[in-house]
């Protein structure tokens, strides 16, 4: 890298390419977290409140997807779906690789997210559930109105951690041919040979995305914050120690 | 404190065991409309278990319970319907931590009774005013004192228009100076004719507010009668021992 290389930063085409890659990274991260959230909540509720066979099934699911390396999951799912589409000749199964990526990452993340939610659910004092049932609420109403609103709030810090983790893991999608931020970087390097500079820029973009995402989650935590349940703890702890 | 002749609750030969331990060994009694029944007895004798069996938060093993003429213990009874008619007040309040006092009281009205938001809010505010907390409606449980939390939990139960209120040691988790405000609300309720069963160590309350007292020990009713009789002329030696121990523990404040 030389002073000369810095000229590259004035090349709008390179910024455009990086921006395109960044958008794919963000879209993928948001979609996979969404899929993982829905599945993760279902798995957690099943583990905590399901009858034994359901709870065991959910635990098996969670262990399996936590055990699978994301790269293996991506390739196997991509190959498997294409294979099934060919064999049974179902055209709607010929999914775009982006959709396959969302699925693979979503399943993987749901296993991790389920444990964030399970922890959050178990942090709720069971007396509140008794009080809800004593009012005549059904089990489902109790989950809907008492457990979920509290568990989702309590899950935000863990969820923020999951966000920053998967954000960077999305670079693995190169394995099935999706071009996101890191992949774009490689492509730019192939033309410019500026390994160091390009990766510094990419690192800064990841830093920015991590900051932005976790900051938004902090805002959400504050927005939905409840005295004595969330937030505020920092001040309470600070006062003691 | 006008007690009518109409029976609200009838408990018949109630049994419950946890593993090898038989916690309730055949308990029977009735409560009439407008009656305030106190249940006293040492720790671990099954008082909470008995109370929870009445709205089937705990499933009894044997025996039957009626609310008016509906058998609560029948497998054909919709227990959620029954629970709407039985208020339950817990020792540790159990307010919903993510909801304000108003929303704690309003939730059952909105989601169980399916009232409109306007009706639910009016009713909830009325109940909060009844326990003297209209001005605290927008506070979260963590921002309220124990006594205030317990009064909110009473308002939450009252909002459902129950035929019967169950209190499980409602003042046991409170600092001494906060006990009075809760007992006062309960006394007012009793005077208004609410039918209630109160498990308590507050002998003063049992004596001056309740119409009937049951002394329970080791899963059976040892003695039952009007407060003057149980407190002043207990028939059973165990009752006498328990009462003298209690007055030792709680000092002279209770009578
Ligand atoms: N869920 C449970 N599983 C096993 N044992 C239980 C359970 N609930 C209560 N018990 C046991 O049943 C007995 C009676 O308990 P219960 O809570 O009804 O007593 P209590 O009279 O309310 O006592 P206290 O005055 O301490 O509240 C106790 O020995 C207790 O350990
Ligand atoms: Mg008890």
C-alpha cells in the first residue's frame, strides 16, 4: 500500500460495489434474524412449556443446528434443495441462492436464539404465571400476554450479541455463490491488488454496521424498558458497587 | 358482615399428596355468602395447598369442591370460567412486572372478560380508587411499596367481580408498618359483604373481622368455630398451644 493506493478511495465505482455488497449483507442479516426469531421463540416455548415429547423434539432440533457448522449447512441445504427440485421436477423448489442462505442461516440462528429466549423465559418469576391463570387466562393467553412481552424485552441484550455474531458470519454465503460485502472486497482486490486498503475499508463498514445495529437495539431496549424489569439496572448496580 | 344462609363454597373430603407426604388428609367445610373465613395453623400444614385446590391451581387427588351449584372439581367444568369468579391474592403479590398498576388491573378485563378498552379502564380505575391507589395507576410494580403492590393485586382480583376471594397470607411479605393498609382494605371488603377465605397469621384480623375460624394442622382441621370460641375457649389442646406460641412470636399487637 502506498500513498498512490489511496487514490482508489476516490473511485466511485468501488464504493458502489462495496455498497451493493453491504446491502446484501444487511438484507441477509435482517432476514435471517427474522426467521431465527420466529423459529427461536417457538423452540423456546416448546422447550419450556411443551409436553415431554415436544420439549425433547425441540431440544434435538436446537442441538442439531447448533452442532452444524454454518458452511456445511449452507452447502448441504443448497445442494439438497436443488437435488430435490431436479428429482421431483418441482420448479418452485429451484430457490434463489439468497433464499437458501436465509433458510440455512435462519435455522442455525434459531437454535442459538432459542437459548436466548429460553433463558429470558426462565428469568420470569413463575408466580406471575399463577396470577394470570388465577384470573382465568388460558395457557396460550398467559404466554401471549405475560411471558412473551417480558421475555422479548429481557432477550434484547443477548439478541444484540447474536446480531453482531451473524452479521460477520454472513460472509460464508460465498460458498453458494451469493456476493455480499466480503466477497465484493475480494473481487475488487482481484482488479486492484489493494488487499490491505480494501480490507481496512471493509472492516470499517462491519464496525459501522455493528455499531448501528447494536445502537438501534439499545434504543429499542430503552423504548420498551420497564422500571425494575429492564434497563435502569446499570444505575442500580452502579449505586451499589 | 351479614352472612346469608346461601352456600358459596363447599369443600368435601379433600385429599392431596406430594410423593410420600399426604398434605391434605380429608378436609371439609362450607363458606356461606358474605362470610369471612380465617384459616390459621402452623407452617407446612397445607393451608396454601388447600387454597390452591379451590381454584385448581393445584389439582386435588380426591374430594369435591363446589362454587354455588357448580362442581369445580368435575372434569367437565371449564376451570377458566370458574377462576374468573374466584379472586386470588398471593403472599408475594405476583403483579405482572411489565405492566403498570392500571394495566395489571385491566388485563383480565380486556383479555378474559373481553371488555372494551373504555369500560375496562373505567372499571380498573374504580377498583384502584377502592384500594386507595387511583393516583398510582401509572406506576410499575417496582415503583410501588409492598403494601401498594398488594393493594393493586387485590384490585386486580376484585375487578373480575368475583363471588369469592381467596387470600394466601396477604401480609406475610410486608414490613410491619405496611400491614395495616392491606388489612384495612380487606376489612372494608368483608364489611361490604365479600365472601372470603383468608389464610393468615394476623390473629387480630382473624378475630375482629372474620366470622369463622379454622385451625388446621398436618392436613386436617383440628378446630373450627366463631372467633370468640376458637380464640378465647379453644377446645383442643393443640389449638391452645398454637395460639400461645403465636402470641409469643407476634407479641401483644395481634389481639
Ligand atoms: N409443589 C409441591 N411439591 C411438593 N411438595 C409440596 C408442594 N407444595 C407444597 N408442598 C409441601 O406440602 C406441605 C404443605 O405446604 P403448604 O404450602 O400448603 O403449607 P402452608 O400451610 O401453606 O405453610 P406456610 O404457612 O409455610 O405457607 C409442605 O410440606 C410443602 O413442602
Ligand atoms: Mg402457605
